[in-house]
């Protein structure tokens, strides 16, 4: 039976490359060639339909990745070279039977992806972040940096934005915790979301955004646009830009934060802080932009504070106590999210940031998830209120009562 590569060659031979071909015309040509081949060597109807989709995806979409991208049950796609493609479903990893015919074919798909995000990846710049049209996040590392490369990791996001009520139904938090966070967001508390890779920080930040008052001006700043802020009409979205081939034209997160401060924002939302831009985010939070939000990687709220200190030191040479005082005055609340052994994602702790004392930033736990047992392969537990919010000034200023 004729191979898919041979079919692609036949299609290319008949394509009129001197003009733009519409999708319908391309699909008609594919079906015509499949029908001709089936008369020579019978192709079952189901296989013909499958080949038609695969050939169309090879020419117009992301080749064999398209089917994985369109599968709503898949949350992550991991491509380790041409022969090993894994997917995550229900929090578990599975190896697929899909393979790229050659490294060149995989690299063609990679170039198509990064070009769509106005990014560049090649031998001299072998690492790139990009996104798909549906918002899915893409990371690329080319050979020879990745010895078994090219390596592509695609983090998919739900087609429909997950709301706080959906997170409650999924068991990520309960109504009491959600109502408490709603109050804090509405009153303008500066909130930092911490957690490990894949814990759901961006999803939770998007859900929290539904509590932002609709009459405020919000500016989001990201290295690679992923946030989907809900129901805010006065929304400005800024995205960083890498340098071009000549090494010029780079726009950093730090520059975007400084520019945002001149745009009269009520709140600034930085998708994630990873380096020296942390100092600009902290300064924005402590200079009147109440209710600002951001996320960062950490194993615990205490670890998040230490990482913030380190990241600020990357961009500013000042004494550690001065940094710790700035953090204590800027951040009001840390919400720590974790991914547990049963693959569920939950709010594990809500911590209030108090003040600087005894050579460290003082905190206290307000809510904590406590495991009570197991039911089958699922963790059972509930959120216990440990302490009452101490800093109630913003609540009173916004006209709310103490929770």
C-alpha cells in the first residue's frame, strides 16, 4: 500500500504553488488522489478518512500533532525527538504510537509554531517559548542542545475558561475559601500564587480574576501570553519580545512593567516572575497598585519568599533586610497550590504576609488543607481555618467587614 509520504509527494506535484490554495480546494485534491490510489490498491473507507485528515493536517496544520491538540482529554504533549511522543491524560503519562518520519519534518512543524508567535528558533538560538492559536503554551529545545531532540513540550489549556465554581466542583478548594479569596481580591489585596510545575497556578489566577471589579483598568504582562482574564472590559495585554536575528528589538518584562505604570492601571497582573523583573513587580505592588497579582514557582509559601528575595538580588544590589522589608510591604497574601499524589490540584495553604522581623518576613497561615484519609485512589480532606486575617485595613477601606 502506498505510504503517507508518497501521497504527500503526489499532492505536492499537483498543487499550484503559484497561487494561494483554499482549504476546501486542498481537501478536494487530497480526496481525489486517495480515490485514485484506492482504485489501484483498495483503501478501506475508515482508513481513507483517517488518511485524509492526516494529509490535510500535514499541509495546513501541525501534522500528526493536530489530532493530539484537538483531543480535549490530553492536557500535555511531550515530543522527545521524532520517535518518542508522550501525552498526559488524567494526570498520567502515556506513550503514543505516533512518529515523525524525519527530523526535518518535525523541525518544519516547529518553525510553523514559533513563526505564529513571532518567535525565532535555530542553531544559534536553540531554545524558544511560543504559543498556539488556542493559547496552548509551547517550549522548544533543538538538537544538539537536546541530544535526542528536537524536544517540544506543549501545555494545553481548557477551551472554556475554568471558573472558581468549577474549581470547587473539582475539589481544588471549598466555598468558604473561595468566598474569602473573593473578598480579598475585591478589596484590593496583593496576592501571589505559588506552586510547583503543573500545579495549576495560571488556571487559578484566571479563576481569581473573575472577582476583580468590572470598572477597573487591568494591565497583564507576560513573557508568553497565556492569561485569560474574565469579564474585565478595560483590559490591556502586554507580551515580552525576544531579540531579532541582529540581536536588537528585545522588550523585557521589566520594560513592560515600567511602561504599564504610565498607563494608569488600577491593577497589574504579571503572569509569572522568574528573575530580575521581580523587583519592578514588588515596587508596583507597594506604590499604590492595590490588588495586583502574580505567580511563581516554589515548594511552599516560605520557599516562595526566599525565591523572591533571590530574584530581586539578581536585579538590584541592596542589603537583604531592605529587600525583605519591600516584600513584606508589597505582598499581602500567598496562595500556595500543589499537585498531590492522586494527581489532584488543590489550594494547600493561604498565608498572610505580616511584617519584617527577626531577620525574615513574618507570616501566618490563614487556611490549610488537611488530609483526613483516602477513598480508593483519591485523597479526602478539608480546609481548616487556622488564624483570622490580621491586616484588615484594605477591607475596611473598601467597605467590607472582617471575614
